[in-house]
């Protein structure tokens, strides 16, 4: 093994360690909630038991989703993901439905902004449904934990020249500089964020790889009161059959 291969191996090991750190977070939450339910000294009402049980289910789904996405990332070079015209607003509506319960339990709202475009212009993106869904779920998941309580997180779609941009805008904590620099360098390796120990940017790393597999790219706009994460994909003029 030469020096370059050695340093690449170290970088890969570091990435997996950071990924393991983020996967540890939902597992710790599940354990804590389970202990709360099983502690006989803590008297819980029926509604509180239902809330905690729902939180356990949602956190479990998040952990499983991260593992599934990481497995797909590892197989991207060998797998063939079919690209087809996808109705961008429809998949956004699906994401809002999928994440609404998690947002409600955390005192936040996820909304799809009204369409603001020429109705004669198609909003069909050339994409793979599963990969695009994973990107948007990761964006929405990040926004859930970085946004301020009782605020809306906004999902929007717009046409930019020959591309379709799908954005997730949150209002709250700014993106950690470590993750921002990783995106700007376009290596998008998972990095530990000292200002947000519960987040390693793993979702951004996954989104970056999935976007590349669809000939697209991700980006972020930093605001004083939050962030907008987006994915740009090639537009398709074909009629949607979805």
C-alpha cells in the first residue's frame, strides 16, 4: 500500500466512524424512551404513552432508513438505477405526508409551498423515484432538527432553465461550517459538526451521492435565519404517467 492509498483508507475509516456516530443517536433515543415506558416509578397518562410509542416507531424508521441509504451508497457504482420523468410536486407532496407525524410530534410543520410557475411549463424531473425520495427525506429530516419549534419548514419546486430545483427551507440554526465546507469542496464526506453533536451531515453525504447517480447535484443557501437545501435535476418534457 502506497502513501496515497494509506491516506484514502484512513479517510474512509473516519467517514464510517462519523456515520456510526450519527446512527448511534437514534438508537440512544429509542433506548431512553423505552426505559421511560418501562419505569414503573414514572406515571404516564394514556396520551403520553401513545406519544412516546409513536416517537419510538418514527426514530426506528429513521435509523433503518439511514442504514438502507448507506447500503445503497456502497452499491451505487454496481447498481443500475432507472431514470424516468417524475412529477416533482407530487413526490414533494408524498414527502410532506410521510414526515407530517414526525414534525407534529416535534412541534413543527412541514408544508408544500403553493406552485408559482407557468402552468404551461412542465415540472417533470428526470430522476429515480427511490433515490430522489431518499434525498428529500434526508433534507426534511435535517430541517426537522435544525428548525425552531413552532415554525414551518417549506418544500418548494421551481424550474430553472433546463433544470428542476426542489428545495427544503428551514428557519432556525445555521448550517455548521464543517458541513458547509465539505459541500463547497464537493467531497461531501460525512463530517462531525461541533456545534451540533447530534448531526454529522450523514444525510447530506447520502444526498450528494444519490444526486450524482441521477446526473444532478445538491447545494445549500445559508440565510441569517436558517438554510435552504436543494437538489437540481434535469427536466423532462415527457408526459408524466405517474
